[in-house]
C-alpha cells in the first residue's frame, strides 16, 4: 500500500467515524474526529463543532431525529492537507403538517482535512445538497404541503428545509447544491486548500 493510499484510508476512517459516533451520541469519540478549530456547516447550524454537539443534544432532547448514511468517497491528498468528498444521505423523521414523515436528502460531505503533529483531523465540513424527497411513514396517510412555502426553499434541500423550519430551526438558504455558483465556489476553496492557502470560511 502506498503512502497516499494509507493517508486516504485514515481519512476515510474519520469520515465513517463521524457518521457512526454522531448518530450514536458517542460525543467523546466524536470529538476525536475534529481539530480544535473545526467548523460544521449544515442547513440548520453553522459553527464550531463543540457548539454543534451542544445543539444536537438539545435537539435530541426535544425529539429531533436526524441520521446519516454514507456511500463512496473520493479523497485528494496534498502533503498535510486533503479534500474528501463522500456520497451520503441525511434522513430526518418528524411531524409535517400533522403527519409523521421521513425526509431523505442525497448529497455529499465535502470535507477539509489537515494533518497536524501526525494526526489527521477535520477542519471544515460543508455538505452539498443534491436532491431530497418527503414520504409519510404510514403510506396510507395523506400529506398536503404548503406549496407556496415549499417553493421558497432551495431545490436541493427543499423538503429538508420545510420540515426543519416547521420545528423552529432557521435554515441557511445559500448552501451548495449539485449545480450553480455555490458549489463551484466550494470547489475553488477546496483547490486553494490543497495548494496550501488559508481556509476561506
């Protein structure tokens, strides 16, 4: 196994640990995935990973259910920096207009990693939201969404934003999607990161 493959494997393990430990609530282990200045971006939260842990626990205590599933990944390594893209789904269950629903969003985790003192860690996670859908848990249930409200949310995470705003979260409206200036700017930031330039937040 080459040195590059070894580094890619270490980074992929961190990506997988993030999903398993976050969804299981194993917070002490979850912290080891991040560097101290790590930042998490999501539709409903943007900020330091410790604050992300705090608000996630608060959400759990209120019954918020958000889970993650991972697919394939592509990892570029340049010396002590890396960009990892991992196919993923975000699944959120909750009441929507009085009907228990699952919202599933397909996208990618776009991650900025760095090796510091021999230890790889996550510096910045920016999901890319590609498409989503909503389904009643009971297939016989009748769900009627507010079409005008739904149309105001970005296409890539429209239904996810719908359920999240309904339970009180403020959703960021300019997250990167499959196409457009947002994702192109993210790719540019990733290229600069691999070149050794400072991270643009």
